[in-house]
C-alpha cells in the first residue's frame, strides 16, 4: 500500500494544524508568512516555560516542520505541549496528533501530553486508530493554503485576541 504522506511531503507546521481548528482565515494569513504583533498568549507562555516550569527537560525541540515545547525521554518518548487554557482543546489535540504522526514517519514511537499548568491538568494523546483523521486534517490545511485569497473571516471568540484582527475587521 502506498504511503499517503511520505515524510518528505509533510511540510505543514504544527501551528498550521492548530489554526485550522481556530480559524481558516488565520491559518491562511499565517501560512503566507504574514505576521502581525505577537499574540500575548505566546509571549506569556514562552516566559512561563523559560522561567518557571519544566526545568531540566529538553525544550523547544525542532524536528522538520514541527516545533515541540519539550520532550521527555523514557521507554517511550513523551512529546509535551504546554497550553494556557482548554477553550481550543480540539486544536491542541490535533496539533499533538500531527506531531505523533510526523514522528511515526521518522520511525519514532511517541505519545503526547497536553499540559495545562494554570488548570493543573494534563491529557494523554495517542495516535492509535487516528491516522486517517490526521490525514484528512492535513488535506484540509493544504487546501486552504492553496487558496489565492484568504477565506472570508467569521466572527468568533478567537477574534478578540487575534493578531489579524485589523486585517479582518478594521
Ligand atoms: S480576526 Fe477572527 S476571523 Fe480574522 S483571522 Fe483572526 S480569528 Fe480569524
């Protein structure tokens, strides 16, 4: 059986997978390299990671198109993502699944842990039985990235904190 997505074809970044579940307009702008002022969530999170938590782990690990918050090595590699809150949990979950999918293509078996330090919660994610779902998501991200203009913006809760607010609504 042919591999739907050989690793050389996987150039999508984890953030792009995440944005698909937040807003496709945001995904399109981001994928075109359009950057606005840094979003406060990421500034806060970066600071949090560097100054306070998870000391001693391997942080900000970049492998191909993916950039993992930190990795724990053990019998099986643990890929950790640190998130502020759970309002975009589906986006977090699919981003983590994409990481596991990509790592599997490299021959690395891993599991993912979503960390919500402010809520003192964690959630384990595994790839078993979900590869087709990841591939559908990859296809949808590719479709949006290939559009010649951004998808029509839709007002949502995410707009309030979005770096592209002015492009969409002003
Ligand atoms: S402002 Fe709203 S519609 Fe525009 S990119 Fe951001 S989240 Fe999407």
